[in-house]
């Protein structure tokens, strides 16, 4: 549940990852996680010293897309998200204080960059 949490029609990545795991320079991941939506994976890379956290989410093997897909960022210093970039474009569907980025409409491999 730390990396991939499923609740009804929602898929939530990184919901319970400890903040200290995302100290600058750390990389953590889970791949091939079986859910009733299909296999998924997520890789987090911390660039906290540069005020960025990056998550690469693999939604390539979804059999049935969930209604909602969230990616949570837990900054090691509890900073709020200032902006999000997906595919080189600004993305405005995020909760700055809570750290959740909504990528519900996206499929395939999605790189999400949260800036602080």
C-alpha cells in the first residue's frame, strides 16, 4: 500500500511512502504490481536539493482503466507543490498542500515532475 493503493475505482501511487525515502538523490520504485486494473509500476527520483521530485508511472498494462489515478509527492521537508509538469507541459490538476497530482486521463508511461 505504500507504493500502490487501490480503493474502489481509484489507483493511488505513493500514498504512504515515508518522506525520508525521498531525500535528495534517492530513487525508489515498485514494478509489476498486480491490481484488479492490471499491472502497474512507479519510480520516484528525488532532486530535492533542486526543489524537484519526479515520478514515472507505468500505466501501460492496464486492462481496465480506473476512474481516478493520483500520484502523491511527499517532500522530505513537507514543502507544498508549486507547479507540475507532465510531458513538458504545465499541469494544473494537483493539490499543493496534500501533494496529490491527478493523472486520471493519462495512459502509458507518464513522467510527473513536481516543483517546490
